[in-house]
């Protein structure tokens, strides 16, 4: 099979339609963007990877330092962008304060006034200047943005915004513009060895130019992850789910398969895109 071309444009121009999510946000993988998009801090998808590469051009801002402390402590971070005196601002910050009292042991709560010059780098990083405000981003300890809530959100919703480590791992890889091969298997699924071998050979294929990662998860322990990938019911066979950033479903393959079959499915998906796509995502 010919190598899969990756243009500079496809690497630089991640389609900014994805964050992650459940119905209040944007699903990062496993669903149609047209159906799921409700707000596009899609910028937040790119931001998930950008925060891992913060530069030393200037001292970290107060909010950046708070986010870094949360990551080091293995905590989630709830990042609220707001504009003072806007509709809903006072109410949302009140919700934020109450949630902080309840969830302080699990998460850091960071508020950012979008007019604050000291926070301009963070505001630009998450491209929130045109987003509906207030906007709350939920960040896993690995830096992935795993939920995004525009406008009003209640305390109960914030308390339920945590995700499993595997959901965060898949989200982070997609936000880092990596092709993700999710291998779902456990002791009860069939064809584990064949499926895993195909997945390992696929992500290691030279045509993918090091742009792919393999994530293995137990389907019995990952109901949310399966739901986000459009899988319902239990799995009797090892299943591979291949995802292009920002969340395009390339293939779901149950049972024994081969590297060649997976590469063919990827090539077909890239050809169907028709706009300069590569393993790092689709160009606009």
C-alpha cells in the first residue's frame, strides 16, 4: 500500500469543531459534528495539546499557575471564562463558588476575566474571545479538555463532568492531533491476540509517520467510552475503533483483522474527505 500523505496544511489546520462530550458540549469522537455541535471552544481541542507545550516567553499568569498546580496534584481543573457584568455572569460565578466548596478535593477552580491583559495568553490559547460566555472548560489531570459548557450550567452538571482515565487518554491523543486506535478487549472477548496484533502493527506502520497511538481498554469497565464511540451492548469479540482528529470515526472492526485491512479503511476515509486530510486530521 502507498504511504499516506500528510500535508503541512493537514497538520496545521485541525478542524476546530471538537471538544469533547456529552450533549451539553461537543463530542470529540464517535459522533457527527453537525449533529453534536453546540459550542465550539474547538479551539479547546487544539488547546489540549498546546498547554503541554507552554513556552517560557513570559512568566506564567495566575490562572496558568493554578492550572499547572492542578496537573501536578493530579486534579481536574474547572476553567471559567467570563466577562464581568454580562448576562449570566454573576449567576454562573455563584454556581462555580458552590461547586468549588463541594469538589475542592477533586478539582481546582480557576476563573478568568476575558478582558484581563495578564491572562491574554490563556485566552488566546483557548480561543474564547468569540465563544458564548460564560464558558466553563473541564480539564482532566492529563491536560485534555473533556467537557465544555457554554452559558449556564448547574452544580450537579459540574459534579458529573469527570470522566474515566481512558476517556481522558483518548481525548488527549485526539487533541494532540494523533490518530487513535482504541482496542477494546478483556478476558471474555474472542480473538484478542489477532486484534491486538493488527492494532499494534497498524499504529507502527511507517505510512502513519509516527502520528498514531494505541489505547487499550476493558469494555466492561468503560461504558461511557463505548457510548461515545457509538457502541451499545456488551462486546463478545475484541473490537478496534479507529479515530481521526478531531473525532472522525474511521472504522469499527470486531474480531480478527489485519493491519492491511485497517490501512485500507483509513485510506478510504482519507480519500472520502477530499480536503487535504492526513493522519493528523482533516484540513478545512
